[in-house]
């Protein structure tokens, strides 16, 4: 297991994060997974992968304790090869209804916590002389407007800009940063959409289909792996071909 | 403070520079020791690993002496 990698993934309790987690564990990689809730799926993974899956229950809104409660407490002797910034929440509304406290909560989870985690992970790479990889999960909503998603999309746009610049800044140390621009997937996050809304969204893609979580998860793994060693600062669209 | 000097030399050697044999406390990390911002980041991380203190947390540190001060002020004792 020479090329077994050690990856930090946020938002592993369900949806895409869970799919990513399973995908990496199936390849014999080691995963440190973070989320607020311990779902039945998490319990299953914990018992199937006793050594390669380490689960930590944590609310990313507790942004001031990230260093102490995750990196000092749990990751002191861990040497990461990669970080997947997947956890996010979608506060969707038309902009005239903007509620500042909901907006700042979303920015804390979707933007500030990932920036801080990137800082801490990069420092972990540097300490251990690793040429690590960071992958952010972005969204097509950054590139194609959708009613009600302006505020959510802006958090993902922030990640894309951040990723490109981190890639430039840390490229000399062989540290890479990329985004997966995901299309609409069937998860909890999109569950409030009606069937007709979903159909309309899927019809705006070349494949006329929802984006497959497994396809996104495989792409994440590719960007973490050595197979993508020359890819950095990119946005890779995995979105059924948005048109 | 031999430890700090060793860390500095390790970083220099890694990037293909010579070891510094005589350190002076007023040496500038950038101008005399030749560190750029990425080297300084590496220095911070290695010092934090050793002393549990992030020397850049409370502002820029630019000389060797300031590192020493930061570590003492923040409770480090070599
Ligand atoms: N679904 C889509 O159509 C779509 C499209 C494009 C991009 N994306 C992106 O894909 C990623 C995954 O989304 P998803 O669709 O899988 O959504 P999801 O089913 O709602 O899952 C979100 C994950 O993030 C975690 N999370 C949320 N807030 C958290 C917090 N404060 N602290 C820790 N963990 C937190 C959740 O865990 P807990 O609730 O247990 O904390 C959950 O595991 C997100 O970045 C999302 O923006 C989704």
C-alpha cells in the first residue's frame, strides 16, 4: 500500500461527502472525516474500516476552536496528503430577502472555515514535507445563474478564487489546489426543489441528467491522486454538461 | 537558541543554500538569512512544532532576536 494517502474530508455524514469518503476508503486510503451528525452510514463505515476511517464530530461554525479542537487534539501526529473541502450549507433566497445572520452563518461554514482549514492543512503539509493536494467542492451556480442562489453561489465563487491563488502561491512547494464544479446532485441539499424545478435544471445540461455523486467522487479522488500531479489552479466541471 | 539556528540551517540546506556558521542576533531573516515568505512560513511551522508557539500570530517577526523575544515573551524557555 505504497501510495495509500491520508485525506481530511469535511461533511462526511451524507450526500456527496459520504460518497467521497466511501470511494477513498474502498481504495485503501485513510480518511479523517468531519461532520456534525453521526448517521447510520457513519456508524457502518466506522465498524467496517476500524483503522482507516477516523471520524470526528465537529461543527464548523465553531471556527475559533478549529485549530485547538481538530488539529492539536486529533491531528497532531497525522501527516495529511490531501484535504477535501466538501461541507457546506445552502441558504437560498432571493436577494431582497437577505438575512444577515443566515448569510454570515453560511459564510462561516462555506468560506471562513475552509480558508482556515486550508491554512492548517498547508502547515501540516509543510511540516511533513508533503506535496499535498487540496480539492474544494464548488457549484455550477457560480457560472450559470439560478434564481435564489446568488448568495450561496457567491460562497463558491470565493472558494474558486481562493483555490486559484493558493495554487499559485504554493505551487513552488508542489502543493496543488483545484475545484470540482459540481452540477445538481440528488442529495439533501437539493431535496427542497420540486420535481418540475429539478427537471428544468437537468434540461439545462447536455446529458439531461442529475450529476452523479459517484462521478464527482471519482473526480475528487483523481485530483487528490498522483495521476493529476500536473493539474493545479483548475476548475473541473462535473455537471452533466451545463449548457 | 541553537535549536532555532539549526532549523534555519535545515531550511537553507533544503533549498540548496550553504549553512550559516556564525549567527548574529540582529540578522534579518529576509536580507541576511535570505528567506522569502514561503521559507518564513516553513520556519514558523517548524518552530511551532518545537515550541507550540506561532511566532507570526501576533505580527511580523523580522530578525533572529525578535524570534527569541517572541518565544520568551510567549512562555518559551528554549
Ligand atoms: N447537491 C447539489 O446539487 C450540489 C451541487 C453543487 C455543489 N454541491 C456542493 O457539494 C457539497 C456537498 O453537498 P451535498 O449535496 O452532499 O449536501 P448535504 O447532503 O446537505 O451534505 C452536506 C454535508 O456537510 C455537512 N455540514 C453542513 N454544515 C456543517 C457544519 N456546520 N459543520 C460540519 N459539517 C457540516 C453535513 O453534515 P452534518 O449535517 O452532519 O453536519 C453534510 O455531511 C457542498 O459543498 C455543496 O455546496 C452540491
